[in-house]
C-alpha cells in the first residue's frame, strides 16, 4: 500500500533538503558563492589546510561531485580569483588546486555561514541527524571524511 506523501521518509527528506538548500543559498549569496562553489572551495581549503595539494579528482571525491561538473565549477572559482589550477608535474592531464589568498580569507567565512544554517536548521537534533545521515550514506562515501 502506498504511503501518503507526509508518511514517506523519502518525500519528507526531499522537502527537508530543499528547505535546507534554500537556507544555504541565502546564506552564501552575500559571499557571491553558489552552493556547489562553496562545497568545492571548502573541500579544497580543508584538504590544503590539512597538508594536501589536491588535484581536481581528489576534490571531487571529497565533495562527492561529478568530475566534469567539478572541472567547470573550479574554473568559475578560478575566474573569481579564489582558486588556482596548476599543472600536475606527475600527470599532464591533471590539475592541482590551490586556494588563493582571497580564497583563504573567504573559505572560513563561508564555512561559518553554512554552519550557522546547520545550527539553526537542525538545532537540538544535529547530533541525531548526523548519526542518521552517517548511517544512510555508504560507508566508503564518508570514511575519508573522518580525518
């Protein structure tokens, strides 16, 4: 028997995700970042500040984004002066990503803006939500995030 929409966990997750995404989009607008630009900048920044010099593939893997789309968005971040794409001496096809000084200044501000959205959105349920989402994600999708 089919559930009513208000009883369907997937449908409710869809609507909750849309609401959360609208809130994140609004928080990032004053910083002139789209949501996906934020994710890729934040992932590059995080990897770089943890001693890595990641290529686009590593950033896409960290972010869980499509490799081709990642390349397009990284080019937009480069045009904004937030990232630099350097040739990888070990692989002529790959590009190493480096956060510029402007990106290093913006990334933590953007992370704080999104974390403020998370605090407001999830409130007292943040820990429970994190546990649920970790269980729902495939283990290999989140194992590399535990560092």
